[in-house]
C-alpha cells in the first residue's frame, strides 16, 4: 500500500487481557515510531525503531508494553495485562531515515478500548 | 512541566476571517519544529518543518513562522475545509530522535 497501515482499526478488550497491535510501514522506510494519543491530547512518544532494533524505548510506560520489529519492516506493539488507563489511539509512523528528512508519515491508528 | 504549549485550545472562525495559532516551546537545543494537521479519526498529516529562527514556510492558505521561543501558524482567508486539529511538535537535542507534541488547537471554520 501507499501509506502506513495499522490493524486492527478498533480493538475492544477486557481488563487483564493481552493485546497486539500491528503496523505496516511505507516500503523502504527504515525508521518506525509508535505513539499513543488520548482524547484531547497530542501524540505521546512510546518507542522508536531504526531497522530491527529499538533505538529509543524511553516512552514505554511500564514493562507491560513491548514492541518488536523482527525483519525491519512490520512492527507489533504488545500490551500485557491491559488496564483501563491503556485506552487510547495507538499511532504508528514511519520515515525514510528518521527525523533528518523532516517528516513522519502516520497511519490512521488503532483505537484500543479496555473495559 | 509542558515543553510544548499550544494556544488557543480551540478557535472558531468565520470563512475568510484570518487568524494565527501559537506554539511556544521551552527546549534548549531545538533541531526542528513541525506542524501537522489532524482530521477526526485520522493520523496526523505533515505540513511544515522549520529549523531556525526567522524561517518561514507557506502552503496554500497556511504560513508557518519561527522565533527562538515560539512558532505561529497563520491562516489567511480560511475555508471550512481548513477545519481540523493543528499539532505542533519539536525535535530537540535533549529528545534524540523523537518528536514531542503539543496538545493541539482545534480549528473550526464556519461558512
């Protein structure tokens, strides 16, 4: 596809369950970012990948959150033992080589609701 | 303490009524200031990057400017299709390779 693709677009789960959110970046983009956006707020940084490795995971709120990008393309954000406070839109973005090109391309997000 | 603050939180304009949105920042080593547009239910869409004080960029009815402490997004003769949330973000030495976003300004343009 031409843009960043995220699945699922909507996910409703119960407190305590495990959730996986997938991001398929633009082909050839080596940099991949995960952000989280709550209602009325700007996106909040979670983690940044350059290739297969997590170059900066300082935004992950706790050890229930984990993300992988095993082949340097698709990434999965994994949330264990979900809590109601995890409810938000999870945004993925990619760029050719990181912020040096000045632009991140965002997907439409995965809306997570924890009941 | 917020590093990136946007004002106003919301702005209602009549079609054709020009105005400006503000983004103030308190980071020290600014590498770039970014403006994004976000429509409801969508991801942010890139508009501009500004790198140094005095720089200006234009796109259709939008013009972004940058000083050492803040950036303005000027909207000239807006149309209803300009209605969206406008997000400001900064990249700074202290943040590495990530963008730190403000909370955004919700713009509504009525015909």
